[in-house]
């Protein structure tokens, strides 16, 4: 008799087929780490609340936005700003895993190479969703009143969180190319601070000098902040939404393969 044998699946094919499952498993691993170290979540929510209160009660009195109360202008912008800052933690977390040798252990497992980065990005996206909810809750306390319905507000948060996911891949690329976690943390501020402050997140771009205004108008943070704000305030959001979608797609197309390739080469 001839024994029947089933074809064996190569490890490479298995890794490709199970990439989504591997990413979810690693996202769960990162989530459990956050639960065991609650300060990772606490400080992620405190920082945007400080910005919110600072601009509302300290600097907001000198800021005038035609046609809208400043608190209504401010809260959607702080949501986007908080998510952009939170996305930089993807790079820090990956750099820490590299420094501790954890990624070397992952390399010995039959998992998709992209799963390590995707899992981290998914975890930070979940945390950004929580941060957005906290900022909105605080916004309601200090006087924020969106004119749109709940579905539009949820759609606005979805746009901001999707952009944060794309931003996480930029941070992931930095995290696996810069060797030390401290350097990754500092590098995150180098590119995120100019993007968030030279945008429409906190003030109108019309008040900026010509050169800064040009940068702010093409800034992806401006597109996402405008889309988020328009959805929450019940204003037309077609143009900002299209620009936001274009930025999200562009960042993912560019930085997902760059980050995965950089991780594979480490």
C-alpha cells in the first residue's frame, strides 16, 4: 500500500497566512503590559488634559475664532493633537523591546514579521481611542457643545484614530531605526511638536505669518483637525475628509513597508 501524506505547509506560507492572528495576539500581549503598568495609560490622558485646560483657561481668552466659540474650536483639535502625540509611543515601545532583547525572541517564533509592528500599532490605537474619549468627556465639562449628532461625533473620532494608526507606522519606522528608546522619545517630539502646533489644531491658520501659514495649510494635522472639527460641529466636511483620507493612505503606503523592512534588517 502506498501511504498517503498531506503536503506540508512551509513556515513562510504559515507566517503569511496567520499574520492577522499573530498581530492580534501581540496586541493582546501589549495590552496586558499596559494593564500591569497603568501609568502608561494615566500619563497618556493627563498630558492632553493639561493642554486642553491650558488653552481653554490661560491662553484661550486671547484667541478669537470668527463664527465659533473657542472651546468648540479647541476640543476637536486637542483630540487630534493627543492622538498624534500618543502615536509616537509606538516607536518608543518598539525601541524598548529591541533594547531588552524581546524582539530577538519574537524572531525565533513562527510568526509574521510584520505582526510585531502591527500588534504594537493596534495597541496604541486602542489607547488613543480611550484618550479621545477622555478628552471629549473633559471637553463637555468645560463647555464643549457639538452641533452634530452622535454618529457624526463618532465618525470624527474614527477619522482622528485612523490617522493616529497611520502615524504609529511613522513612529514604528523611527523606533526600529533609532537604537535607543530615549532617542526615539526625543525624536518623536522633534517631528510631532511642529506638526501639531503649526496647524489648525489649536488656532486658525489665517492668523499665522505667510511662511508658517503655507506649511500649516499642507500639514496633515490641519487636514485631520479640520475634518474632525467639521464633523463635530455639523459643518461641511467633504474637502477635509478627502485630504485626510489621502494623507492616511499615503502614510500607510510609505511607512508600513519601510518599517517592516527596517525591522527585518535589525
